């Protein structure tokens, strides 16, 4: 009986182990569902993924570097332009001054070179002293007579007289002698239309005789190209605005294309009226 019971129990255990378990399909289905959930999970939640949330990406690194380079380039270009703005007028001033000194020095430099004296600037000083002595001599009666004779000879030459006349008019414009036929005063006229003004120079005055009576006109020279090319307008003297500017200041305004224009300009007539009312 004991042997038979053992045989029956062993046979039953072997039969039970050989037969499939009823819960095996449910376990396989559960494993498949877990695998599907893992495939549907976002990559950012994977702790092993290098592109997890918060980690720097290559595109972000390159964009940050490009932004840094752009800011650095903008800063460097602004500083470079600031340096150019500061050094440009200094360089122009130095170049023109050096050219002028060399040009004036070249007049008497050959004389000193012939004498064996090589000292830069000595010709420049000699030229300045010579010009000063010429001015002193011409201011005298004898010098004026010599100058008159020289002009008479030059004006008889066919081609030279035109060059001399033009250059004399240019030099007379900045002459300190107010008696010369040059720019008398700085004037402002309403030109070319109402509400717009043009700066010019009074060169002369005249009387216009018509049926309504005599009218005093001023000849106004308005430069259109630097200083030596311009238009001439005949304007009634009552319509001419005379500012508190000298002829040299007016020439500086024209030569600097208006950059040396003062911030405030007062009419001489208005200033005279204020002083007389006081």
C-alpha cells in the first residue's frame, strides 16, 4: 500500500508538471503590455538617454556661441568707429599743416641748401618774416606806388591779367582792409522761397530808378559751390537781414558746409533797436 501510494503521488506530480499551467497565457500577455508601455514612454524620461530634459544640445551650444560672437563684433566695430571719429580730424589737420609747412619752407629752402645750411623749418620762418615785411612795405606810400606800377604791368599781359584779377578778388575777400572791393558784410536773404533762407555776402549797393521812385538794392553774392562759384541777387535793402557775423565767420561757415554755424544768430538791426530802447 505504501509503495502504491508513492507511485500514485509521483505519477500525479509528474503529470501535473508535464501539463501546462492555466495562468501562463495571462503572464505572457502581461509581459507584452509592459513592453508596449516602455516603447510608448518619452525619451526624456529615460535616465540613460543623453538627450534627457535639461541637458545642453549641440544646436543650443552653437547658437549661444554665435550670439556671443555677434555681440563681440558689434562692440569691436563701435569702438573702432569711435577711434576713427576721434583720429580722422586730427590726422587731416596734421596732414594739411605738415603739407603747408613743407610748401612754405620750400620757398627759401634752396637758398639755405646752397649756403650749406640744412635745418628744417628755417625756410618756413624766413617766408613768414618775408610776408610780414611785404605787408609793412605795401602799407607805406612807397610800397603802394610800387604795387600800382606792378599791377599796371601785369594787367597789360594777355593771359596773366585774367589769372591775376581772379586771384586778387579771392584774396580781397578775406582782406582785413574794409575799403577794398570785396565782401562788405554777411547777409541772409529769403531764398529760394518763403520760409527758406540763404547766407551770402554783400558785395555792393546800387540805386534802381523806376517809375515808382528810387529803390536801394544790395548786390548779394550767394555761394553755391564752396566759395568762388555762386549766384548774384539784387535784393531790396529792407529785405536784407544783417546778422552779427563777420566776413571771416561767414567764409568759415561756407567753407565748412555749415558745420561752423553758431547756435544763435542775432540781426544787427534788432540788436540796435534793443540798445536804443534801453
